[in-house]
């Protein structure tokens, strides 16, 4: 079984409400499940022991990205596939040296399929599979990866490089 890691904004989901049966807020869908060409980006891991690999990939991702605390959800690939969600291995946007098959897109998404994903995320809130990564933890993960030569600091955005050298 493989797991998929997706960055989300926990605050948009109104966790206390949805865990108790409230409807999913529209902001959770429009912000956290915003598609591009009907696709949604995820990072595959074999087990939760590998979660820091996905965090490294996400945090070193964009050349315009700022390094700041964020939340992730750990999704169950098998469950989603059984519900008709298809995955396609694609090249991920990251400065980290990662296996080629680690990044995927959930493809050909529709309104109905986004609903399946959204309700799956609600289940993950209930299972405590939504995790927060603080700036300090992200800096530790990135600095360790740089020291281990898994990330070339020269490829990181200026914003991330600057944040790595501050004490916030």
C-alpha cells in the first residue's frame, strides 16, 4: 500500500466542525484542492516512516516559494483508486533529489471526484493524519538534506535560502 502526501491549509477545513459532521467549507475545496488542468499534485511514500521525504520535496519545491509552516494530509492511495481516482506519475517540482516515481498527479478530476477526495480528507482529520510542520522543523529537514547532499542549496529559491539563515 502506498500513501500520498498533499499540502493543505488546515484552517480552511474548520477541523472541529467537520469532524463533528458539518459540511466541508467551500474555501477548503477552492484553496486546498485547486486543480490545474483537472489534476492535483501529490507525493507518494511507502509508509509514514518516509514522510520527511515528502516534506522535503514540498518545502524545497517552488522557485517563488517562501519557507513557512504548513500542514499536510496523508491520503490512502488504495482507497482513492477504489473510488475511481487515477494517479499518473509525473515529474515533481522540487530541488530535492527524489526517485522519479515519487511525484504523481491525481488526473482527470471532476466535481464528483473532488468530493471523494474532500471526504477522504475529513476522514484523515478524524484519524489524526493531518500533520503540521513548523518553520523550525522545516529548516531542520532542509538543512539536514543539504548536509547529506540531497538538496543543492544553490537550486533553492532566494526566499528559502534567506529563511534558512534566520532565527525565526
